[in-house]
């Protein structure tokens, strides 16, 4: 957009110009835009809008003739003024349309944005901490060692408890025993004499014990109850 000039001040031609002349002498160039500008020659239906690239002394240089209207020859004394032109109006329209587009885009972005109330909240989304990771208090972490949930992950402490419990429940290496009835710890035992097995069978029902015969020794697994 070309800058406006208050009250559209005017000057006039000091020489006759042709319809192709690109350097136009004026009486008082100070009332026009300095540097690159726009001006109107004449007025009414016969006016011609021109643009220019610079003002040197009293001459408008680099003129584009017929920017609006029809380029023509003008006599000495023709009015030259910085009027509000169709080009100015079009520039205003273009700026408004551009702003409308930016406002629409901003509104769409705002609509798509997640409300702050949903950040780090239930049914919302997690936020990131200063380390670029999701804070622990926003993760579905469980410290339970007997949960059957499919929507939570186990905390390290819960994993350790489960690991320790599993270690405690592991069968020890095969050890020797002389009396099946004296076994009080879950494990695998080698019974020295077959007679002990008979004693065990007399003491425990089939549902309480299992045994296997091996080529060398008898390995007996005893089911223990509290």
C-alpha cells in the first residue's frame, strides 16, 4: 500500500507531456509522496493514475503511464494530486482478506488445541517434565503384587516383590533325606531306603504326594500344606 497524504494536496504540470513520457515535471513535488509513489493526473472521467519510482528535484521519474485509466497527453497546468485511488482500495481489500485468513487459521488452531484442563488430567493427555519424559504421577503404575489389571504397568518395587517371591518358591537342589515324614520344606529329595517310601504312603494319601522311581535313587516330591 502507498502511504496516504492528508487532504490529497495537489500540484500541477509545468510542461506539456505526451502519453508515453515517463519523466513528468511538476511545480511542487513536496506535496506528493517522496521516493516511490502514486499520483493522479487530471480529474473526473478523464483522470489518469500513474506510479513513479522516485522524485528528483521537480521531476517524477520512472513513471508507469495509465496505471489506472488511459495514458494521454496532458497540457501545462494539469492538476497532479495524491488522491485515493482504486489501487488503494484494492490494497485495503487484499489486506482485509489476508487478515481474515489468518484469523480463520488461528481460530481453527485454537479449536483443535487441547484445553489446558485436560493436560495431565484423567481422560486427558500426559504432559512432559523438564526431562522430556512423562512424569511418574501421570503413568498407570501399580505397586500391587496380586493385581490382574490389563491397563496398568507394574512398578519396579512390585516387580522386585514378585521376583523375591518367585525365588523363595523355587525348588532347591536335590538333597538327601532319611525319613520322608521329616520333610517340612518344599523341594526335591533323595530317599535313602525304599522302606521310607512305604512309611510315607501310609502317612499321606495319594493326593498329597507324588513319586517317581529313577535308576539310582527314589526321588519323591512331597506336597506341603500349612
